């Protein structure tokens, strides 16, 4: 069975750093995902996070990991311009969520990409995706690795 999932920054960060709590469970979850879609916005967040916490060299190692998986078509980094209106609408719809912190445009783009790829699977450790309704008609997002 083919499983398409949308990647969130926190899951990729845990996947790429073996010292972090949750690394192994994220590594295992990735084996169940046949195609991982990574928003350029998530990629930018990941680069910033790794560069500021672990240094530029580690950020390049992470970028090379993504690049290798894109080359084999296991991962995809799609253009997001066609999904921007949907993402902004999602962000606007949740602007008062999470105690007024909202969900942010990056997470909203992940929701829009999930709709475009017709999936409810999110590769994430971020439980606030539980409060967000998928645009696909699914009742809820399936959060991986938690819901394997």
C-alpha cells in the first residue's frame, strides 16, 4: 500500500538528529511512508532550525539528505504558489486557535498540500494538527509516527 504523507518541520528535525528524543520512532515511521511531501516553507524552517542549533555544516548535511531522497523520488518538494490561497484561508480560519497563537502559514500550507495530495497523513510530532480539519473530507489528520 502506498502512503503519501506531508512532512512537518519538527518530525524532520527529530528524524535527522539521532540525539533527539523521538529519533528512532520517527526513523521507523519513515519506513511506512512511500512518498514524503515537503513544503519549501518546511525546508526553510528546518534549515534555520538546524543552522542555529547545530551549525551550518549540519544544515547542509540535512539539505543533502533531502536532496538525495528527492532525486530518488521518495521525497518531493513541490512549488506552493498554486496552494497559497488555500493555505491563507486555512490560516485565517484558525487565527484564534491555540490560545490565539494561530497555526501559522507553514502549518496551513501543510494542510493545503495534504488536500492537493489527497492524504490525511502528516509526518509530525505537533499535536495541534488534531484541532485542524483536513480539507479532504477525512474526519481528522493521521499523525505519524504516533498513529502507526
